[in-house]
């Protein structure tokens, strides 16, 4: 792992890997005593999702989510040439961690349902998988920027909710991570 990475010629210290998704790797980064998320786009194959230009999609999706009023981390910088995005770091547990440790609250379900309603009104679906949501000071944030054209089969109630409690789908996913 690199010890530092640059976004538009500004260097950031890489602290640790936060996650690896179908679109990129997200790192906890630090500069001048502040923490950030630095996402490096990757081009690894994904058998269940088709991508276009990932870095342009990050920028466009961020703008669509912000316009829809979805609570997301601010995009602070984007480096098109190196396919890197610098985001505000939202510190806190993911919904995945909260479900796994029996610390999930009904209020978080209420908040995601409000986000789902906002997304639907904007003609969007977001990725409702619980690793994409962080709770900070009792506020739910969608930390991914992925969004797609709304389709009922992929909305929260028809797809996402199956991973927001200890359902068989959730437990199967936990087993895969061991």
C-alpha cells in the first residue's frame, strides 16, 4: 500500500483501507490534522454491474444526490486524470456493524425510508446495502455516491430492507466475509 496519494497534486497520508466496492477502494486519509476519505477508482471486473466512465459517474451521481437532498459526505475534490475523489470523512459505525452487533435503532430505518422517498421523488435508487450507510451523532449518511434510475425492484422496501436486520440474506453475507 502506498503511504501517500495525491489528489490534484495535493498529497494525503493514507491511514487505512476503509472499504472496497465494485467501483473503487476507499481509504482513510489525513492532511494537516484533518481526516478525509480518498477513493481510488478501480477497473476490476464486476459480473453483476456494468460501468461507463466511473469518475464522471462519481461527479454526476454526487450532484444528483445533493439535488435530491440525500444526506451525503461533501465532495471536496475530484482528480479526473488519476480517477480519485476526496470526500468529507463521516466517522461512525456502519449500519452493517450496527445490525451485526444488535445495536440497530428504529430511527435509522425511519431515516433511510425518508432517504428512499427523496431518492424516489428524484427518480433515483441508491445502493441500500448497509455498508454504504454511517451513523454520526444519530444522523444517517449515505456515504457512497452511486445512484441509478429508479426501478421499483431495487428500491428500499423491495431490496434494501433485507439487509437492515438479521435476515437470512444478512447472515449469509456475514458468513461470506469470514
